[in-house]
C-alpha cells in the first residue's frame, strides 16, 4: 500500500511539477490520517457491541439453566454468577478477553479509559463495559445485569 502511494507521488511530481506535487501529497496524507481515525472509531464501536452481546449471551446461558460457562481455558460455574461474586466474575471475563487477544482495561470512568480498548469492571454487583473511541470523553457504556 505504501509503495503504491510512493509510486503515485513520484508520478505526480513528474507530471505536475514540485509545487502541485507537494499540494496533492499533503491532501493525500491528510485524507489517509482522517480515514484511519474513522476506521478505528468504527472498529471500537463494533468490538464494544460484540463484547456486550457476548457477555449478555453468557449470562443468559446461566439464567436458562446451564451449569457453567466455558471461557477458553477457564470454566465459570453458573452458581457462582451472583452480584456478591462480581469481582471474580469480571476477572474471569477479563481473562477470556486477554486470551482472545482483545485490548482491555479495567477503568470505571470514561476519562480514565484507554483509547480504543475494552474496559471491564465490577460496579454495584454488575459488569460495567466501557469502550473509549475518541480522545475526548467519547465512550460507549453498558451495564450487564447479574441476577
């Protein structure tokens, strides 16, 4: 990709001259920077939705009578899935996301969350999921209820 862009820039310099070549180069660089930022925002939002759906599905399995949840190398017993055990439950899900290769954190506030990361933490007997998708305090937040 970078080689193609460099070849294109060399051709532009030859055909348009140095001045116009620089102008077009600047435009190309700016558009690449802004498009990659939009891509990261979309990926972060998509990953957040996928993580929230996964967590809700796992909690629902226990609600519907399953004995346990398999999280790769860990097994979480459904009888353990209670608000009183929430910190251990969150740790089990964090370990799952680490094994799955997700970027994660454990922040409970948007302004403290790492950019483009999935943050899982325990909050009042529930699982708090935060994903920060911009440098400003722009986050997606969801609470997963544990009953």
